[in-house]
């Protein structure tokens, strides 16, 4: 993070010293920055002409936290505590001048200052929980003393960035000055503090709110109960709560000991290692090695959507949400009306929940235009097709689009599995064709697989990624193969889950293991939710799979009250003796004597083939890097972020063990299973998937 320029400058403006930090990109608290703060404050304090000190940052933001790239490395330079103590114990007022985002260690430094001033656009937060951590520099003890236990619980377990206005209301900042006026405003405040001989407010001494909260211990029990589902599997939220309990019930220095102990536990744990890995993976995923960062993008001011069904409507909402008009084309009026009314209903539901105003709803609906005529897309910059998953139909649509769309328009397909190169053969401009695979519900799911065809041009690919970022998605580049990255790996798991049914495991055994592993739902409960009859038809059904047999028995999932599970009126699932009988008979017909399959085997048989398939995707260069595969599974398939994704998990378990187990299970893994040579080589060389470069 070190930049050529000195990371700080101390200027004396009359009787006020201004210590400005300048360590791009986010003034993180690297060793150099900690040193600069310590030395800067010390020399300001020693300077008899100085009556107050302003701490301010150059660049886009105030200190955005500890330098995450230094974690896990031997500590260098002064500790953060030394710098903070120099500020808090300074005999002259120190004022933090905040712009951008004062986050984590950055806010903790500001909380050691005696006063804080901010511009209206500034935000403050302690988002360490998103890194599987907790504020480890006094934030857990100082924040509650200002905002109270309840607000501290919300801020520290959500990691939310709170706006300046609310910070002022909570007392987190003492004053707001005009945008662009921060430096002068902070100096003016410093002079007023000196002139009015205001006290050196040390947050650590503020106990009023702690005493009040001490009388209301239910705060913590209620908060834990209200968030149990959301925090399931995560360690960090509970540890943050314990620190705030310590702040309420213990003297400051005792509370700091609790914070330190719990911080170190999390820092040395696998969950934080995983979440820190994901932090950088979410930033790497946008970088496409053979495309320059400053490539010229195609302006996207108007979007065309072919198909106004569940996917089409959801996709269109993403663009309307960011003010981009969308024309939705359908074949029949009632399909169009139905599609637009579903979109309006979704928006109205969001408004009822207070996350939108009705004016917002009308504004967004006004950006959506329905049409029965493909020609109405002639002036669109990006056209996305979401018609039935059939190659002939897709090619027919693209051939028509080729005649209608303006030169330079991007022609995108939302296919979730079909060959994008084959679709591109239907047009004379295959360089304009790209896959934009949204996940259902498309207005909610964050993941966007951007599928690069053999002929997709660099500006088209880069634009598809950037427009994905603009509509709030996390984009991941995938090459062309059946199922791209996400569904291809899903298939590897599904094959094993279904195979184990015929070996003695029951759907609820397998779902239990994957649910406890941290997935939101097991594969069989998921199938029941989606409907077992997707792609099934009575006419072609031959009782060739357990799923087919269940469908033939009209057990098609939650919607029929029965599928793999039986469901009560409230749709609560319970293991089904009917399904058990179907499975036993099916296994017997396959000549399998049922055996007890341990939970460990279930987990390994489901997850290790996923890791293997990920390695095959890497060696085929379908994915640019292992962390992209992890981003896909975390944002599209509910893989728990505190396990870093299937590839990171493989590295955590150790590839040697993964390969050994896969070889042990190989006789049972079925004809489709092929051990990845890359995985075997990395295991043999003691290397990791995350070190594989594109
Ligand atoms: N350390 C190191 N690098 C960081 C960083 C950090 N804290 N924050 C950002 N970067 C890099 C990032 O990798 C990227 O690099 C570039 O800066 C721009 O980031 C003791 C233990 C500040 C809101 O969790 O949330 O303090 O990819 O693309 O969208 O209690 O970055 O360009 O090479 O995200 O404008 C707590 C983390 C740390 C905040 C800006 N702080 N950062 O978002 O840009 S733990 C955080 C963010 C801590 C103490 C504890 C965001 C941002 P590159 P970006 P952005």
C-alpha cells in the first residue's frame, strides 16, 4: 500500500496543527500510517505554538480501517494502540475531520480523538464483522459509550456504514460542515474548542449510557433471539455481542481485555481467514487479465428485454432501479400485462416494507415500456434475451435481432446452460454476443455470470461486467461450457446426492449435513421448493429416477404438499415414509444393499467432487481464477461466506486429503466423475487452488 509520496504532512496553521494522511487508495492503517499518526501527534503536542490538532486525510476517504493486507504477517512499526494513546492522552484537543468512510480502525482512531467533525456525505462504521472479526482497537468499548448498546449491536453485527446526519444525531460526530469545507471547518472548530476551553472529551470515560443499559440486560437476549437465523454458523456476530456486553458490565480496561481476547480468537480462526479471502476475491473478480482497466466501454443508456416472464421482469427491474429505461417485448399482450403487473407488485411490496416510496415505484414503472414488436428494440444499446431454454428458439430470436439491433448494440443471452458460441452463429456480428446469466429472483440475487464466447469482443465483455456492477451485481467471467461455472459444479454435487440415495442415505440425512455445513437448504428440500417437475412430463416419464417416480405419484414438491418430504399446512417439512419406501425399492431394483453412510462421508461425497469440478473448470480456463468460482458459489448458491467458497474450502481442508478421499470414493462416484489432473498435481506439490494463475 506504500505510495511514493510521504504518507503524511504536518502543517501549522496559526495555533492549529493539521496532520493530513495520504496513503491511497483508502488511507488504511498500514505500519507507515500508524507511524505517521504517532510522530505527527507527538510533534504537534511538543510544539508550544500549537493549541489543537486536526487529523484529516487526503484522497477519497478518511481512514477506512486497518490494512487488511498486513493481517497474518509479522507486525511492523508502532502498534495502533500507541498511536491511539498518543491522540487520546494528548494534552491538547485532537479533532478528527472525516470525509468518505471512517471504517473499522479508522473510526476507532476517530473515537480516540476528543472531537469529530464530518461532511454530509461522510459515513462511519465498524464493518469488521464482514471480515469475520470484531473492532480490535477499542471500538467495541468506545462505540457503545457514545451510541448505547442497542445501536452498537446493530452497527457492529451488520457492519453498516451510517450517514453523517445520523452520526450527528447519535453523538458519534460533534459537528457537520459543508462539503469541500472540511479542513477549514475542522480548524474553526478546533479554535472554538480552545477559545471556549472545552474539555478533552475521552470517550472511554463516558459511562452514562453503560449504566443505563446495565439496568436492561434483556437487550442482549432479545437481540440474539431476533437475529439467530441471520447469524447462524457465523462466530463473529456473537463475539461482537459479547464485547458490547463487556462494555456495559465491566470497567473500560477490563472490557478492552475481553475485546483483545475475542479479537485474537477470531483473527486466528478459519472463518475470518475465509471472509478476508472473500473481501479481496470480490475485488479481484472484476479484473480480466487480457483487458485493460481503462478500455473504452459501450455506453448503455437504453436496454431491451426479450421475455417479460419471471426472469425478464426481474432483470428489467435491475435497470429501472438505476434509472435506465427498459423496453420489454413479449409475444402476447396478456403475457406482457402479466409480466408488468408482477414487476409492479414486487415494487409495491418493497414500498410496503418502507424501502421505497410510492413515488419511487411510479418512477421505476415509468422507465419500463411494454411492446409486442421486436422492432421497438432498434435503438437499444443492450438487448437481453430471456426466452424459453431451447437452442432453436434462441437462434431464431438472435437472427431476428441481428436485422433489427443498431450497429454496436450488445446482444446478450440469459441462458443458464446453452452454448453461447452456438447462439452466436445465428448472427453476422458474433463479437456482439455475450452471456449474461442472472439468477432467480433476478432483482434480488447478486450474482451475474458473464459468459465470454469465443468471438465476444473485449469492449462487449468489459461493458457487460461494468453494467453488471452498475446494477448492483457481482459479475464473474465464465467461458462457454455446459452449466458455465455455477450449474456445472452444482451438477457434480447433485449426482452424488442422488447416488447416495440408492446406497442407503435418505434425502433428509443429506440435507441435514449440508444445512449444518452452512448452506441455506439441502438439495432435496431445494428441489421440493423449486418443484420436482421442472423439465418433467407425464408423457415421457419412465420411472427411471426416484424423482420421476415421485412425480408420477403426484409428489411434485411443496406445491403438492409432498415431494421428497411430506409437508403440513404451514409447509413445514418432515421425513416421508412414502419417499423412504420409493427409495428402498429403487435401491433394491438397482441391486444395492442399503448401508449406513456417515455424515462425514455425505459431506465429502457432496463437497469434494465440487472442488474437483472447480479444478477442472480452472484447468479448462473456463474461470479466470479459483476465487471467481468461490464468488459464484457464495453469491449464487448460498455457500457460507465463512467457509470462503468450495475452492478456498478445498485449500483449507488440504488438497492432499481431498484427492485421497476422492480416490477412495472413486468406485462410487459414477461414470461422469473424472479426477482433475490439476487437483492431483497441486495436491502432490502441496500447493493451493487459490495460487493457480489464469
Ligand atoms: N486494507 C487494505 N486494502 C483495502 C482496505 C483495507 N482496509 N480497504 C480497501 N482496500 C483496497 C481494496 O482492496 C482495493 O484495492 C482498493 O482499496 C479500493 O477498494 C483494528 C481489525 C473503503 C468502502 O472492512 O469496505 O479495521 O482492488 O474497491 O468500492 O478494528 O474498500 O484497487 O487493489 O473496495 O470505493 C475494517 C474495507 C478493516 C473496510 C471503499 N475496514 N473496505 O470501497 O473501493 S479491519 C473495512 C471497504 C479493522 C480494526 C480492524 C471498501 C471502502 P484494489 P474498493 P470502494
